[in-house]
């Protein structure tokens, strides 16, 4: 299968290796690129907190090259194992990885009684984690230490749409919005009829515009391993 990978370039390259191992051809089409705000993250780390939360490895990359030694023993919670491994490599020693959703991670943290929290986050992001903490009355300072900004498509990348690919991987609602509202995609709407769109969650599938007659395939769990297992 020819499969479009919409993740940022560094992550997309890792996904391409996994797809190749499964016998598929990866077509790299990064929709966004990261703008790091390291100073925001460092300023936030100086505030009082009892635990640190990451829902993306990109927030950890935003701190690359800084001295995190004084925070090594601070409890760290991550949304999944990939971000958990990134936190460990960054020098955090007390890392607890969640099951893949922000809401589940929030409930897990609530059980620990740790308060206040420092959430090193990005924008845009899903509100699930913060909404659940607010419902539970847990104090949380949010520091946006990176932003995922749309990037322009090259002529070569637009050419990946013809002939129509067999599959498309979507990891966020924002990715769904950026892909399906792009003029090059809208101009080829009829040619993309029947495209299999592999979505990390139902919420992502619901973000696909109704005027596209694509096949929505939803991962049984919010992990890339589960998502890629759906390709056949």
C-alpha cells in the first residue's frame, strides 16, 4: 500500500521505517512543524509543582540541551509509552506512562493526590486532560512550550496525491482539518473517493468533512502500534 504519513518530519521518518517493515510504501507529507519555546518551559519549571505532565514528546524535545538535573526525581506522568521513553531519555527517573488518552491520564494522576501539577504542553491540543483535572478540582499550571504550526506543501508533496494513495494516517483532529481543507486536496476530492483514512481515535474520524466519501478506519486504542496493525 502507498500510505500518506501526516506527522511532523522526525516522527514521520520513524513511522516510515515501521511501514516499510510491514511491506508498505510511506509517502511523507508533514502537515505541521514544531516551534519550540524553551524559555517558557524553563520559566514554568521554576514554579512550585509536585509533578510534571507531558502529553507529547515534542514538549520534552523543547527542553533539549537544558539542565534538568534538579527535576530528575520529580514525578513525571506521560500520556503514553512513547512520551514516557522520551522523558526517561531526557533524564527524568520517576516516569509513569499512561494508556494513551488525556482523560485516563488525568484520572490516574488524581488518584495519587499530587497537587499542584505542571503541564508542559503544546498548541493546538486536545482539551480532555485539562477538562478532567478541572472536574476533579486539581490545580494545574499550563505552560505552552511549543507550537505546531502549519507548513506549506511543496510541489513534490502535492504530487503524492496522484495517483491517489491507498491510505492516509491521521494522528490528530488538527491533522484531519489541515489535510482535508488544503486546496490541493479539495481539488482532488472526487479522485480521493474511497481512500482509507486510518484514524488514531473516533474524534479524529469525526473531524473529516462529510463531503469526502472516504473510508474511516478507527484504531481500537490510541497507539501507533494499534493503528498500524489495521493496515492490510
